[in-house]
C-alpha cells in the first residue's frame, strides 16, 4: 500500500519503540508480552491520535482551512493532541468538550488534558452528553462559517478514513519492526473506542496479508455496535488505500466485557492494571483507554486465551496526561475536592 500519495505533515516521532515487557510477562506466567509505544509519538506527551493528525491536518491545509474544529469527552486525549498539532502548524483550534461522565471535581474539569488544551491555545466550549457529537460539531462549524472563517472538521478520535491512514501506516511499521527483530507476532491487542485505530490497523494488517489477528478491547460501546463501526471504517479505509475487499468481517473482533459503568469511568481492574504497569515496567497507562485495554488483556491471559510460547503485542495508545484528571479514583485526596 502506497501511503506516500496522501498529503501528510510529519508531527510524530516515528517509528515508536517496540519493546519487550519482561516483568509483566513473568508476572502473568503466560505469553511473551511486547508493547508498541505509541505513547511516545511526541506532541504534548504523545498518543495515538498524532498519527491520524498527520493526515488530517495535511488535508486541512490543502483545503485552505484557517481553523480546526474537533470534539471529544472532557479529558479527551484526541482534543489535546489536535490542539498541539494545530499550534505546531500555526492554525487556530476550537474544541467542543462533552460531559460524558457527570464528574464535577476540579481535577477532572480543569487538570490533565483540559489544562494542556488551554496551554496549546485552543478555545473550548462545553456541552452536555449527546449521542450525536459530530452533528453538534457541524452546528459549531456553521457559526464559524457565518463569521467568515474556513473551518476543517475532525470527527471524534480523528476516526474517518483519512485519519485511519495513520494506523495503516502503524501496521506496516509494526510488521517491519517485528521482521527486523525476527519476532513472530501471534496477536495484537489494544483499546478500541472511536474505531479509527482498530480500523486502520485491520486495513493495514489485512492489506499486507500479514495473517496477524487483532483484538480490540472496547472502552465504550457494546460488542456488536463496536465491531460494526470498526468494520465499516476498515472497509472504507482499505478502499481508500487501494485494497478494497481485503478486510473480512471475521477480521474485526472486539471484546466489550471490560467497559464497566461507562466510557471515561474507571473500574477497579483498570486502576489495578495502571498500578501494575507503573510498578513492574515504569510505564504509565490511562484510566479511559489503555487502563481498560490492559485490564482486559491481563484477564484474558489469566483465562488462557493467550498462552506460553506466544508473542503478543499490546499497542499503548497513550493518554497518561489524563491521569491527573482522575486523582480521586486512585484514593488520593485533591486539594480542590
């Protein structure tokens, strides 16, 4: 697949490391665990969205946009990275933040990613929970257009075929690293939410005929809905890359058993997973995505889904800045409480 034909601005520090996690592997007494460190992409503490924004903001520039609009939950990693990349390319950024959790404490509303949004110069507005946030973003765009601006809209998570190109590229990067290491990858696991990361990985892995299965651990939607969203986007992305028909429905697998009470709400197991990685490997996960993804992965290892002799790659999609919005969840008192 030739991604060189698509406009791109190189924001990310690539390739991100692919590293062995020996302590976690020993502790779980199962497969050998490797981590693809997409928390190390740079741009405001890193994360997976930077890969997507390389293609999205290149498209914005090609269209002559003078402001970028996007949306996400209050502690959105995507919003933070969008604000950072927009600042780097010297274009305005406006963010619509949705209250998906009902959390009202100062840490959640003002610290973590929200603080960084402000530091990068983004303007912010808030709204109540809404099932059609991309529709709300269109209404915001109409206001800017009425004022003579030229907005470029980025859907939540950067999850459209243009954004998913970033993870087609990541799939090729991962397999190149594994080949160079002489590493046979038996399975790839990651947290899946707005669908773009999983869709891009599937399109890339299937388009290369890699034979490597992918599991997305869901953080918000029921399995059927999550898989359908991913499948549609993966097919559209593969077609965009010139690999129409490469993605099969059976390639798309999500496990939504670890969502807990809802999106953005931590679970005891996700907090335990965050502590485990911090204390065993010195790696920070986040409460919304990677914490739940790792909690699900650890549980599935313990249940025997992944076995000794296998090599499993967990993709760390970033988000550690969000930890500072969840101080109370870890049992630490906030001075603003």
